[in-house]
C-alpha cells in the first residue's frame, strides 16, 4: 500500500478515488497524501473505497444496503465555488466456477442496478469514480452509459485496458475501471497509467472541463 500511496502522490490530479485499499494501511495513505490532498473521505474497516481531494469536501457519507457487498461513498466537493457530487464505487467481481467454466455476474448486476438508480436521482454536476468490474460490452455498462458519459470513450485513445496489471504476468486485457460524468462536464483527455504500485488494476485518469 505504501507503493500505491507513492504512485498516487505523483498524480497531477485534483481528485483521487481509491478502491480495494488495505484497511490497515489507511494511516500510511493519510501521511503520504496529506500534503498533495488535504481533504479526504476514508472509512477504514467500513468500506474499501476512499476519496482524496485538493478541494474542500463539504459533505461525505457512506451509502449502505443489504444488496451492496461494500458501502459506496458519496461526497460533495467545492470546486472553485461550485458543488460537485462525487461517488466512489467498487462493484463486486463476477465469479468463475465449475468445469467447464461458468461465469456468474448476477450479484454484480444487482449492485450496478442499485447504484444506477441512486445516480439517476442526482442533480447538478456529477462524477462517478468506479471500479465497476464490468466491461464496455456488458449489459451493466449499457445501463450506466444511458445515464452518464464514459470519459475514456469520449476522449480516450486506444483500448484503455485497466486489468490486469502486468504484475499478473499477463498484458492488460479488459477495461473495467471508469470515470463517468454527467452533462455538466466534457472530457478533454482520458488514459490509463502503467504504474499502479501494488494494485492489480491500472489507474485511469481523465481531465475534465465543467461546461454548465
């Protein structure tokens, strides 16, 4: 996790959403990232997502549901005098089982439907930083895509694969990590990074402009 914190501290970004961080390393994240990101929403042992921000966080809370494996994070960030709602989400992974292999994504789809319903109720500028664990060919992706804009699809180049990282001895093969936004933003550029510390996902970065 220290390697993850070191990598994040090199990002030239205003907001950082983390998923699947090790709870016991929350203190290291605080110490390593405080200078670059003085505002944070992190709840060790309650959820595996966190938000670090260069801008003041006006509100922050966890959203819990029996249908969610892990609570998701909702925060309101003051970006240059405007309130922006930010969700940090980590959906459960599909499972492979049996021989021949069977792919089970019902739990992931149930979580994604719940999250989408929550997002549909939001108004004003909205960002969603998501380890979604679905590909852009899935029905779950299509349900998000009808509501929000996928930053990489809007302004990225190439395949944008984020999983797995090369440390799994395989090249990146799928795109399952996303930055979503609503019509209050447009994407100027979006791309994955190669160095992710000890994470098996590649970070995804987007540069956005507020349009409304």
